């Protein structure tokens, strides 16, 4: 049935959300349509007094807490939450599937924990605080709101939903990371207790499904213990915690396909919790997921480029990545390509890789240098 849901995704996709730069107002407008369908509560306000909401669906015995966009520029799972809301609001398709979930689980969604950051499309909140490093001190209003909900709900499972940048890769492979998972540690010894064991098995269940859509592009995040991180804290609180990091898929800069993967994998996880199917998984399946490795990709990797400057020729690799500069409204941006690295880049990979052997670039103006504009170079190799 889960593949049928995947194939029917267009029926549930929230079409008004097409950009990662969704604002608090965008979220509120979408949320207003569910006032008479789900239990929607204002659970607090951000530092700049924007409302934070909790959406409850179902009234089963097992409470599940899901929160998204604690980093304001990480909105993929927020969009997927609204697809999930449409799925449960629908009265035409997959009623038995939905009924089983809602009879057994109580679902609590916080779709935008950091609305101030979302409106600026920045990671941190208006105070400049990383909410995901504020689980102990609670300097941010938004952190207090999340912790209060944690204590009210006492979830059996918690989903901590994030985005990561385009430059992560799968360890010991040539593939970029499309989705990464983690069951966080709750102590420095990285002890595997009942709570972590459950989340390891559930992640194995989710990964097994996703391998059908993104084989070789799923990674495991490092479980280095950070006591002030919310995932680590929530795991220690007793909730089986699943961190999801949405990453890169080719030609999907707005993360619309990765959004669909969030939709289907979260629904599959909820069904697996409701049926307890995940318990048949082995923890070793989780342990065998390859690690997520940072900064191994460039947008463009030019291999074996001959550069001629001042009558001297030499061969280098050139790594080019994009840099985004926000416009004043924060709803749009200007995108530049910059040279990020020059030299022997054997250990790196490119989302686009070109072997430039035999191609000479004249650089009399010293334009091939780190952080220099690279658009002219991309234009040259593409023509």
C-alpha cells in the first residue's frame, strides 16, 4: 500500500508551497484550512512574537512528536508536513491505512518552530541563537516552547526534522547524500538502551523503503554526543528519537522530490509504529548504513585543467560552488558561482564533473584564484 500512496502523492501535495523560502504567513495561510479538521493550538511565540503552533491528529495511546524548521532555512520537512496534513484530511483514499494510524497514535506536529529565522531564511533565530544547541540553557523563547511541549506530550517517538547542504556525500562512494538519519546518543558512551534500539530499528525500516527510490544515497549521521543538542536531550528524556536530514537530489534545488521522500518515509514510519512492524528489524541494519561525510562535493569539479599565466602552464583541478546572497525581502536571492578550491582535488567529487584534459585556459588577469567569480569559467566550459 505504501507504494500506492507514493504513486498518488500528487493528490496530497500542498501545491501552494513550492519554494524553500516559505514564510510564517505562508505557513499560517495553509494551516488555517485545517481549523475544523484537526486540533490546532498556539503553543507560544517566537522572540519577535510570531505564533508557534502544534497540530494534533489522532487520539491513540502512543504519542508521537514531530517538529520542523528549528533552523529557519530548513523547510523541506515543513512542506512535507502539509502534504501529510492533506493526506489525513482526505476522505477518498487509503482510509484503512489512515484509520489504523489514528486509532493507535496521537500525532503532534510543530511545523515551524523558528518563524523569525524562517522569515529571514537563516539558520538561527532572531537572537542569533542556534535552537538546536539550546536544549539546556533555554536562552531562546522557541527552545522553551519545544521543551514545554516535550514535557506535556511525553512522546514515545520524536522526529527531529532538518535539511543539510548540497555538499555532503556517502562515505567511500561517489554518491551525494540525499537523506541522512540518526538516532542520537544520550551519553558520551553512546549507550544503546531500549529507546535507541527502537529508533535504530525504525530507521532501518524507513531506509529499507527509501532504497527503492534513492539507492546508494542514504547515509547515517555521526552520533557524537552533544548534551545541549535537542535530539540528544530528547533521546535521554526517553523518547526514541529519529533525526532526518534532507539533502541533495539532482536538479531539485527547491527540494520538491526530497519533500516527497519525507512525506512517504514519515507516513511509513507512523504506520510501522502503529503496527509495530519495525520491531522485526535488526539493529545491525542501522549500523550498516554508511556514514554521512561533509564537504566532499562541489557544484562543478573541473579535472586536469591546464592554466596558462605569464607564459607558464600548469595543471590543476578547480572546485566551484554556488553562493547565495539574499535580497532585502529575503523571499529571493542572487546566486553566484565562486572558485572554492584549486589544486589536487582527487579526494573531492562534483555534482557536475568535467575532465578538462587538453583544454587550456588563459589566465592573464589572475582570475583563477580562491573565492573569485567563476561564472565566466562555467560559461567557457559549457560552450
